[in-house]
C-alpha cells in the first residue's frame, strides 16, 4: 500500500466559507457556530484513492484574514495543490481571487518550476442573492490559469467531495 502526503492550501477572503468547507469535508458536518482558531492551522483527511493507494490530505486554511493579504512563503512551502474560494453573493470576494492567485503563483512552485494546480470554488450557491455570474467566473478561471471552477454549497453539501477529487486527480497527473 502506497501512501502520499499532499499539502493543500485553502485561500480566499474572510467569510467565504473556507473553514466551513474544511470542517464539512473532514468531519461531514455543517455547523453555523463552528469556527477555527485564528491563524493558520491544518486538518487531515485520509482518502482511500484506489486499491493500492492512499492519499493523506493536509488542508491548510488561512483563518482570520478578512481581505487579501500577502502570505509568507513558509505557508506556501511544499504545497501541491490549492483551492481559491469566494462567495457568489460578494463581488469583492470574487475580485480578490486575482490577488490570491497571483500571490500563490509568485510564491508556490512545484519542484519542476510549474505553478501548483488550483481550483476556483464559487461557494454559497444555495443563496438567492447571487451577484457573480457563471459567465464571469468562467472567463476569470480561464484567464488566470485555474484547472477548473465549480459551484459549491458547503451548507447543502454540494460538490465538496467532487471538487477535492478533481484537484487530487490533477495533482496525481502532474
Ligand atoms: P471563512 O472565514 O472563509 O473561514 O468562512 P466561514 O467558514 O467562517 O463561513 C462564513 C459564514 O458563511 C458562516 O456563517 C457560515 O455558516 C456561512 N457559510 C459557509 N458556507 C456556506 C454555504 O454554502 N451557504 C451559506 N448560505 N452559508 C455558508
């Protein structure tokens, strides 16, 4: 049995649902009062990827950052994949994704010099007060080198596992 460790970063503005996402994915729960400690912390999820392969995901959430902030290289070090998240009811959280992705591409590199695989996740698609259209997300995703983008709802448990599976597949293929 082969086991691979993968450090994955979860970045994006505050309040978009990053810690809820990690909590949902790792513990299978959505809990309104759940809040991670401020700072950077990681949670672990073990995936039985195939008969002879396990993947140990280390999910690093930038908690406590309201807006974009340039992260230290130590945070990015060794990361193999990334999730950039925004909230479809907040245009400012969508606009910040460009800065989050640029900071990532400037500081996080694979040993072959390539940028790390990154998915763009549009959270809270259960809400009706949506202000960011699928069309603009699609254009932005293509123009900024994301492997793909997906609409998710942590609240309704929509596309959470699918998004992570897509990212892990990409990491395993590079
Ligand atoms: P973070 O600051 O990015 O880690 O965001 P949190 O995980 O703390 O979530 C911020 C708020 O958004 C909380 O009140 C969550 O309950 C709420 N939230 C997270 N995901 C969803 C979702 O998919 N739909 C809705 N309606 N609310 C969500």
